[in-house]
């Protein structure tokens, strides 16, 4: 039996989802057909129309959306999508929306330019922020967690096959304040630890120094931690840097963006490169 490569799997996956949705909402199929015809007509009349993407790519463009309830379910989704050559890109915190929603999201999509050109299908994936007390009191959180614990989204055999045929990153779910990778079979210290997406601002204030200390404990002596987050999230940059020192770090470089802009007193974002002190 011929084995499909990741972009072919992605292409068939997107087509199957489109067909399923079209069967439920016939207007969707009509919309896709009309859009394809309009794009083809536009490209035929304008020679430079495909400078930002081929007609085939634009026609194949599809967006899906799913919602999960727990970090463990999100890790399982990541394992599954890795088989399709789709990886998490971007971070969206809808708790900051107006009105706010107790959801954080990412988009799983190809990241290689050739893979994007072959098939750019992506799936926006949202997860409930169950630990946020602004939305879930203890009783509601307990009931939702009990419901989620009873369900199983995917056949374990499917996940096992995806991990076997298309091995990707290993996703671990746990409390950062209790991070102990050697106890989970990962003894080798790391050259770099990365924390993006405002992770630090989601921690309980009482655990911030402990989390930084646990990250520090997993680095090589010449390793680096790179941590980024935005202002206005109840964690002042100066307070964070003091916590980093208390956790055994020293700042190596401070930036105001991921594209290496220098940090100033007026910056509304911090990317801190920290070294073990």
C-alpha cells in the first residue's frame, strides 16, 4: 500500500472536512465553487495575480476550528496534527477580548514554505482556561473537569499510529512549579528554555520564583532561558527581573520584541535572555 506524505494527508483531511461540512450546509459548497470560479477568472485577466500565492494554493486554502477542554487533550491534538505536518503557530488569549471568553487558542498549520505551497490547511484550536477564577468558581471547575475526565476525543490506536509514523515533539502536561523532567525520563539538561505567549503572566504570583527556579534547574551551566510577555498583565517587568535574580538568573539581554528591537523604559513587551548566575 502506498504511503502518503504529510501534505497529501493534509490535502485529503481538508477535502474530507469540506465535504462533511458541505453536506450539512449546502451553501458552503456553493460558496467554495463560486470563489474558485472568481479566483480563476481574476487570475486569467491579471498576469501578476499569483505573485502572493498560486491559484491552486488559494483555491485549496481551508480553515478548520476545534475546541478542547484540557492541556492533555491539547497535547493529544498536537500529536495527531504532527502527522499532517501541522504545528502550533501563534497564541491568542480570548480572555482579553471584549467581551472576554475563557479560552486560549493557537493555530496548527504547516511551517515550511514548500509545505505551505502544497497545501496550507490550518486548524484553529481553542482550549478552555479552566484554572482562571474569573470564569470558573471551584464548584463549576470541578463539574467541568469531571465531565472532561469522562470523555475520550480520539481512538488511542489512531494517536499511537500518528506518533509511530510521524514522530514529532513530546508534549508533557504538568505544573511548572513542580517541573522535574529527570523524574519523567529526561535527564539531560537543556541548552535553551523558551517561554513565549505570556506564559509568565498566567502563573499564580506565589509560584513565579519557584517556576523560574525549576526552569533554571533544567539548564546547562552555559544555557539560556528566553522569556517573553507583554505589559499590562499584572506583572511588572522590573518585578519579573527581580524574581529572575531570586531564582538564580542574571539578565544577558533585554529586548522589546521577538524581532530584536532594543528594550527601553517605554517598551510594552519584554523578551529577556537570562543566563544562570
